[in-house]
């Protein structure tokens, strides 16, 4: 009988130690779980905020033609957490899913007018040559008229 009491005391003390240990560790585990949930919610809230900011930005709308990292693209869908771009490449037309928090790190340019472009060096040279030719042609025709007047005797006489 005495052995049973000792055994119950050992069990009670082991159970008591376990309860004490649980009471001691439980606040730390709760704090860790709360920290993980807080960080997850912070990241989620940041994604949503950046998505809303990009969606509310009047510079870019769904259906706009853009240049995404040097490739022609189309904004297919602007979502709260990610944006879908349709990218034209050598492999064909593909959809690129970009998280909204990554958009500021991309080179994103909006195409305003596809037909408007800067002149190439050849086009600039051709325009400059046309200007020079027109000026020279007007001077040549003026000289030609002056020569004809001199030949016909209608030219100005020099004052001595």
C-alpha cells in the first residue's frame, strides 16, 4: 500500500510538473503564434494596399498598351494582389502574373500613340537635305534671273 501511495505521488508530481511547465511555456507559444499572424496580416494588408493604389492610379487602366521590361504588353486585369499582363514575345502571346508589390521594381511604360515616333538619323538627314535643297534651288533661280537680266541688258548699272 505504501508503494502505491509513493507511485501516486510520483505521478502527481510528474503531472504537476507538466502542468507547471505548460503554464510557463503557453504564454510564449501564444506570443509566437500572435506574432506570426500579425506578420502575415501585415504582408496581406501591404499587398492589398499596393493593389488598390495601382488600381486607383489613373495612369494605367485595363486594356492599356504598355512596354513591360522592354517587351510589348497589354494590361489584362488589375487585381487587388496581382496584375495580369499579356506579353507579346517570340514564343507568342503569354500572360505574365505580377504581384502588385513588385510593379514598382519593373520598368513599366505606357504607349500613348503607336504611330508617333522619333525620327531616325536617316529621316533627320533627309529632312535636312530637303531644307538645304529648297534654299539652294531658290538661290539658283534668283541667280538665273539676274543672269538673264544682265544678258538682256536690263541689269543694273554699276555706279562709279
